[in-house]
């Protein structure tokens, strides 16, 4: 989140780090970190968390998992990626596409599975995805990312914006309908406008205006973090739940429990794991390259395979999706 350029890593620790060939590189910023970066980095971390955590909670519900799985998904994987990843702009958790693929994979678990079964299946699937990514790293398949052209990156960036907008409008207006493909959701939004919740829409629009106003008047302020804090205080003081404004509700507290993958599920889930691993790698590289600033190195593909692979493996045992 910083605007300063990251110092070049120590060559004695990772001679091939810039090419992505190092297996377990020690990030240079751990040794060259400056104390004046700490305050803005704390603000940047809180701001990113204010955006990423609610999204991850929502993605867990899209996949049919308990809401706390989303919280676990932004815990261990992000710490692992911070140590091994090559992009400073990526926040590693999950995406709408991956959540939908996970939900589709759970159809092979059985009819009407319990929450415990789904959590075990999630750990198994996450473990398999991490293993696939690490095998791809051993085979040095990162070169596949070189075939992603500039128009693809631009289209990907525009597509991200469209998907996010269509995904959030129902929540902004308090609409409820079964989610489906992109154009199905657009049509459902249009059809459900008469059924929108006035109170929910008012809260959502006020938050958007607050964000835009702060960006215009106070561009250096952590607008998302402030908006989330104002929203929480407003729900509490005005008792907005009594007026139909939905809230996340109680989320289990404490550290995530250790969850072991189930070998018997691996045979049923490995084909989906291959597809999810490919999509995960493609989205990671495309997003990382799309938001690379002038003068920065693009994410190293093979190193991204290592980082995301180990992030999945580590997260699998801690309830991540």
C-alpha cells in the first residue's frame, strides 16, 4: 500500500529472487524495512482489512460455508503470502469466481452435507489446490503467465469492476434473489428494483457518498476504514436492524481450529482442484500485473506459484477456503 519503491532484496539471501527462481526466498523488505513506513503501513493494513474481511465473509456464504470460514481465509494465507509473494498490491484471500467454483465442487460431497462435512471438504479442496500449485512450481510452469497479453490484462481489470458492481448492487439495495451468471444477475437486479429496501438503500448510498466525499476533500485519509467505522456506529446508535437493515450477525471468535484434509474426499475433488488452481494462478498473475505501477517489477510467476501454493496448504489446516 506504500507509494515508496521497495528496496532491492539482499543478493546474498536470494540471488535469483527477481526472476522468481528462488524456492523459499527471504523477502528483502524484512531486512531493509524503515521505521517511517510503519505508521502508513498500519493504516494501509487496517484499510485493506476493512475491505477484504467483509468480502471474504460474503464469499464463504456464496460457497455454502459457515461465515467464519471467510475470516479464517484472510488469516494464515495472507501472512504466508506476505513472506513469500512477489506483489505488494495483492491481498490474498478469495474471489467471487473461486467461491462459485468451490460451491460447484461441493456437489460431489453428497446431498445436503452438514456444516462439519463442508468444512472438511473445504480443507481437503484447499489442500489439493495448494499441492497442484506447488507441483506446477516444481515443473516451472509459471511461463504460462507470459501468454497473458496486455488486452487480456485490461479486459480482466474492467471485468473485475463489472463483476464487483453487479455483485454489490443487490446488497446495496437490500435485494434477495438466487445468484447466477453475470447477465442473469443483471436481469434479476432490474426485476427486483420495486422490492428494494429503502432503509438498506439509504445506508448504502450514504456510505458511497461518504467515500466519494472523503476522497475529494481528504484524499490522504483512510476513507474505507472510516466509512466502516461510521457504519458500525450508525447501526448501533440508530438500531437499523429494526428497520430492515441486515447485518452479518455473531461470528465465532478465537483462533481457527485445526482441520485435517480427508483422503477419501480427494478422489472426488481433485478434478475441481485442478480447475480452481488454474483459475487462482491466472487471477493472481493478471491482477498483480494489471495493478503494477510504473517502475515496479511485475509479479514473478514461478514465485507466485510457490507463495499461493504454500498459502493454500497452510490455510487448509486452519479452516481457510
